[in-house]
C-alpha cells in the first residue's frame, strides 16, 4: 500500500502548494485524514515540540516589533547599506542572515527588502543580485539560528548520538556563512548590468521606476530596550542549552529540559518587553511577525504530521530502499532534504519529518549536520512569501519569475549557497565533531 499512500502524500503537498501560505498546513491535515480513515494508517506524532518553540519565539519577536525594536534594527541595517552602497550584494545577505539568526525566523527579511531594493537602484546595481541572495540567506540562516525550531529539534535528536547543541552550531554557523559569502560573490556577476537591462529600460521610459530616498526613522522610547532584552533572551537560551548538555555538564539532571527552557525564556522576555516598554499587548496579535509565525505553526502542524504519519507506517520499506543508498552515498541525504523542503515548505517540518528517519537508517551524525542546510530549499518554487515580496518590491523588473516557473532570479544563488553549505558542513563537521 506504500505507493497509493505516497500518492496521497504528494497530492496533499500539491494541494497545499496551490493554496499557498497557511493552506499548506490545511492540506497536510487533509492528507492525514485520508491516510488514517481511508487507509487505516496509525497517525504519527503531532509536532508539538516544534510548534511550541515557534510560538514562544514569535511571541517575543512580535512584542519587540510593537515596542519599535524591529524598526530600530531595520534603521541600523539601512544605515549600514547606505554607508557602503557599492558592497550591497555582500552586505544585504549579511544583514538578513544576522537578523534571521537572532530572530529564529526568516520573515524578518520582509522589513529590509525595500531598503535593499532602493539602495541598489540608487547605485545603479541590478537589484535582483542583492535581493535574491538576501532572501536565500534569510532562509539558510534558519539552520544556524540558536533559537530556531529546526535547530533545537535536530540538536535534541543528535545529542544521544554524541553531537551537542553547541557542536551543531559550531558547524552550522561557519559553514552557512562562508557559503553565503561565496554565493554572493558569484551572484554579483549574474544577469546584465542594470543600465543594459531591456525590461528596466522599458519601465524607466514609462515612468514606472521611482526612488523614495532614505526613510525617516522615528525611534520609539522602548525600541533599544526591547532589542537588548531580546538579545539577553538569546544569550540565556544558548548558555542554558550548553550548560545542560552532556558534553559540558554544568547542570546535571536539569529540572527544565531544553525545549521547555526556550519556551520559558522567550515568554519571559516577551513579558519583560511588555512591562518595561509599555507595550499594548492587544497590538501584538496584529503584528506582521505574529501573523506569519502563527501561520508557520499551522503549516508545521499539518505537513510535519503528514510526513511523520507516512514515514512511521513504512519505516521498514524505507530502510530497505534507502539504507544501503545512504550508507554508500551519504551526501544523498542532502539531495533528499533539498527536494523534500521544496514541497514541505518549512525547515522545521522537513527536519521533523525526515531527520529521525535518516538517523534510524544509520546516517552518521556528521552527515546529518552537514546536510542540514539542505532543508532550506524553500526558494525552488517561486511561491514563498519573502521571495514574492522581493519580486514585488523591485520595480526595475530585474527580480522576476521566468516563463518556465523555475527559471527565476533565486534558483542559481539558492542552489549554489546550499551546495556550498553542505560541502563546508562536511569539512567543518569532520573538524569539530
């Protein structure tokens, strides 16, 4: 029955892609319903551990946003980009990468994309170059963020295998950072120069291209304080997760496990931001980061549950088919994760659905860590929110989706960045693990 059930899974994912956004989670629920009632498959585990982390982190970020912290960070980013505009293709991904690492969500890129597009236009730089690699960097950085649900989940299942939370970050951060820098270097030569692009010239002639200039930032009273509190929360998470790890052992037999600790710390930080910055908590519910985060929770709920239901029902068949393949060609795990993430549309959902199965098949911890960045291939289908936002914000028309769907501005920078991340992941993995 594996073939018809696999068809149901693929059809559910296709339906989710058609619905888009939160609809991906809805379609995952439809898939679980058909598998359980139609094929009598036992339901897999609902990914509450991943969802609770996303919810808590997003709550703290939304509180910081309402307090003015996000606007303050964007103003710092704009100042940096305008100070060194010639290096925008290198600085733009650095900005989105760092913001994602700090926030644990790539949706922070939304606020910086308009700045990147404007600075690029002002300098006569083809906007598709910095915009494409910036969007890719915001996605890959999820696999290097200390508070992202994907990282925390993978660290949890790798710890019994001898890889600590700190060890995972020690490989993920340098490998993805170096990969994005090299990818940015190559991206800087993609496409025609802006002045030679016929689409841009046509839009310019029609008066469809405009420059807004530097934005005026009005700092709220508690903006800096909210950012400082959020950073304290991240440091607390990293310190505590390291202290309770078996490798460090500063705290033995902890009362508060790592997942619960992250939730507690983030909710506490959200409370402190609301109290010290006088945040109207009613406004948090309508914050853009809160909405996108809660949408992500539903997506993970449906898709990861669907994946876990299918994998657990056929783990023996999967072991027979993929066990020898992954033993002889461990890099194939990265390929599997790459294509799975294009359909599952979430780093956390892909990690939750496939990484436990990969470890059960005998994949080494080093291979799992090195291949981890491949769960970030959310750019392949040109329907991801940050990707679409970058296309919309570039009125020069250089950041575009081609006639054949896959020939868009993000496919080369993204694929290159993931390939390099995996290669460097194996290099740093053998050095540090």
